C-alpha cells in the first residue's frame, strides 16, 4: 500500500536489485562453465537432468565457496549424511564436474580420490526368476498391454527408457535397431519369436509399441510406475522393469553368450558389465552340475558317510 501511495503521488523510485552475483572462481561459476562444456552436453538428456539435479542441490549449499579449496575431507563430510545409493549417485555426478575443473586447472588434486562410500545393503533390483515370469504371464493374457510390456522388457532385455521408444519404425527385416538413450551406443538385435507373436496381437498404427491410456507414448518414469503397479497386482511387489533386464542377461549367459556378445546385444560400453552376468550364469550352472552328480548317485544323500 505504501508503494501504491507513492506511485499515486508520482514518487517513482527504482527498486533495489538484490540478484546474487556469481563470483569468479566459486563453485557456482565453475558449475555454470561445466554445464556449457561438451563433456556435459554430450551426456544423454535423462543423465543430464539427473546429474544436474544433484549438482544444483550441492550448489545451493556451497555455491559461494571457492572451488579451488574443495578437498576430499569436505566431500566426505557431505556424503556421510547420505544413503549408500545417494552417495554413489553423488559421486557419479561430481565425477564429471571434478574432471572438468581439473582439466581447466581450477582444481589441482582430485577430491574424489579415496572417498569412502558406505556399503550397499542390497544388490540392486531383484532379478526375476522363471517362476515369477510365469506368474506374471498367468495374470496377463497375450494381447494385453501388460503382457506386451513384459515381453518387450524380457525379450529385448533393454532398459525402460529405450523400451518406451521402441516402435515398428525401428524394425527392418526382423532386426530392431536403436541407440541407447543413456549412452548413445548402437544395438541391432533380432526380434525373438515370442515377441513377434505378441506384437502380432497389437495395433500397427501407433508410433510406439507401448502407449498410455490416452494413446500417447510413455515417459520412462511413468512407465516404470505403471509397470510396478501391474507387478503389484500380479503379487510380485518386489519385481521391477529393471529386474527383467537382469533376468534377460542371465538367460543369454546361461545359453552360452560370451561377454562381447552381451555387450553387443545390450549396448554396454565396458566388458565388466557383461562379465557380471557371465559369473552369475556360471554360478547357477556349477550349482546345477553339483546337484546332478549327487542325484545320479542313487541311494546316497548329503548326510551319508562316503567312507
């Protein structure tokens, strides 16, 4: 009301500007420079969004501090308050930022080196078992959107961010060709018979194989929530879309797929990602072999004395 009265009397005064100025050499200034770099803009859009959210949270608390003074002890104090999963996400986001700062001489030593992370209590998303896959199939008949979602996830083995983009425009001569949204790595995989049979039961007019109730393509997050709800309805509350990707990789490894073959199918950049599933398949195979040898020795059980 005071401003209104002053205006009516013709007493115009310019408002005081209180915008925060970015100081050269600060965390805020370095982050602004990093966001414009090729190292950041070359990341997948979803990765940019996720990492920027983490970095901006860091910026809101420490943006006015000198980036050159950021040490390992400071980052250790920050991550100690986070959950194990959040610690790993924070380190991933900071890795690119720190590398950018070191490349431009803003930081002299790596503050992420030697950072101690809390141990993860779980191994991530649960890998679906054969029984769980069959339980889901019993709940949702062929020709339903729920069944198509399962077959796309399981038989392509790709992440939800890629599955929601898949459509007939990506298929030529029975081969599905795309680039992973997360890494940009190309993959060219044959459509397996089970998936082809399921796709034949669905409309050919829509742009993507999977659409929402409004006929629009899913977002990755939206699809993840929708699929979790379908799993809950099937009595599989611990199962997720990513767990089917892990199950598919194990299936391939059990069928003799090599690490390079898994890398080509799944669009992985490093052999370590593939090797995890090779080792899991080997564990399952060796356990079955050990059991088979015991079973073949009729009349003997584990409590029998071999002597």
